[in-house]
């Protein structure tokens, strides 16, 4: 009978691995996701029970009353405040990646699992990777999170994590932003098409795009413009967001009319596709708005964008009052029409659509259909949209007849 060799298990800090250089063929790690989860505090719940059950078997692991937290790589707690915690997280994550690079064989691979919705969360990962010798050569989004978990309830929580395959490679000292932007414009659409076909959507889609983008700018130690300024990870992420935004709008609308939409209508459409009807942190909404040319500060609490403390919520038509909807923006006219349809005021619908000029525009109905496709079946907004669109052909015919009669009348006056 063949004997089975048992693995050796060690407990050590990721920033000080007890192994010699070039030791491992592969390293797999799932580091903390910035400030997503208070890992060490949550571990206290299990720690006290484990200590009672097996503390006498492993006294060296249960010497403290609760879990040690001073060396935990997280961004949510620090005695000197959040900013200090963020800097400490980035510094320690960077050191852990350098350690992985040190113990990895020259032809070995490192697999790093990471995800975060915020730009700050991704900045830390990018900065840490750029200063190690680990170069991402491939990335995949994989559904890892339970949709039924409490964190996902009424929130825009992510369902996917990004798996990076990294190798020890000599990286170029400097990459020029204009050349990298061109490379991203060539590289990203292919990846975005793959992700679209695979059914990746919403926040996960953008996060997956960041993973693919790191494959491009991760090859350089630093990114510069031609004036000698170093480009931050934040700016790189903004460039990625702009490319993704343009691609997604064209895909949602099945191409053709994306250029006809105003920034505010594009924002509404992208918000629904990315976050559904959930409220999100102000900074996440601001970055989405920025990518389509909308100033969130100029728009909140004036129309469908509602600010609630540090959160932003995008109101559906059913949450608004008809007499408060003003302006000739496509999305505002659509909300007004949906409320009129809800009350059965058909003649007023035709009047609004004729006066606004949207009654015979395909873009108006394509946007309505696209928004409906982003929403779940139980959504009140989706029910309004589907009900209105079910009578589209007849409505368009009646508006066309009405406008034709008006023209004929004008000719005979």
C-alpha cells in the first residue's frame, strides 16, 4: 500500500515568510479585500469557542484573550484614523507581495484573488503589485459570493472575485500614458466582449475590466505622461472606467443610438445596469457620473438622483411626483410618461411625447426597453416600463397620425 505524504502546515505572517528564496513552484493567496470585512474582529467569535475546545492542544495559538490585531492587514481600523489604516494596509500588502515574489521560483506562478467595488480598494492592489516583481499575465472573474448572504441584501455587493495569474518577470521601468491608453483601447474591448458573452454584468463587469487592464499597465514600474508627471493608479482606473462605460452603453442599447443620449440619461441607464435599484456610496456614484460627464453635486435632490447621508439612490418613476418632473431630458420625459400611463392618461402621454419630440424617436423606446432589461421581474419600475412598451406600436401610430393632421391643418390655414 502506497504511503500518503501529509502536507506541512505553518502559521506565519505574510510579510515575513519563513522560506528561502525561489522555494515554491506556485503560491495561491486570497488577501484581505481592503475594508470590505472586519476579519480580525469577526474571528473573535470563533476564537473563543476554539480556545475552549482545543486551546489545551495548541496553547501557542491561543495565548491571548482574543485574536491579535496589530499585524492584521486591513484598512478599516487604526488608532490614528482611517487614512493611516489605509496607508498601513497598502504598505503591508506591498510587503506581502514582495515576499511572495521572493519565495517563488523564476518560472513559478502566483494566483492572487481580489475584489472591491471602490477605486480606493483597487488603487491599493495596483500600487502594491506595481512595486513588486509580480506581473499579472491573465485574469478571470469567478462567482464566489453567495447571493443570499446578508451583505448582498438591498445592496450592490459584488458576486465575483478576480483571479490574477502573476509571474516573476522583468518589468519595464517606464510606460507612457498615451501608448498605454492606445493599448487599453485595443486590449480591453476584446476582454469586454468575452465578459459580455459570459453573462458578467453590473458592478462585477467593471471590476473584471480592471483585472484585465492590470495585465496592460502592470508591465511597468511606473506610468508617466510626456510632461514628466507620474500617473496615479486612480487615474488609470478612471481611464478604464471611461472605456468600459462607452462599451457598455453601446451593448445595452444594441449599438446605433448611444451617441444620441445625453449624459444624464446615460448615467441613469448605467446606474440601473450596474447597481439596479440599490443605494450606493456617494463616491461610487460620483465616479460613475464622472465617466459620462455628469456632475453629481449639481444634480442630486433636483430630480431622480437622491442623496441620503453618504449614499446615493436613483429614484424610479413610481417614487416621484408628476408635478415635480421638469425638463426635456429623455429620462425625465420617460418618467413623466410612465406616471401618466399608470394613471391611464393616454391623451396626455401623446401630448408630452409630441411636444418633446420623442414620440417618433426610436432612441426613446430603446432606452425604455434597455432599462427594463436591467431590472428584476418584481421591480415596480419594470412593470411600468413593460406595460407602457406593450402598446408602443399603436401609440407611435397615433402620434404619427396626430402630427400629420397638425401639418395638414397648418397647410390650409
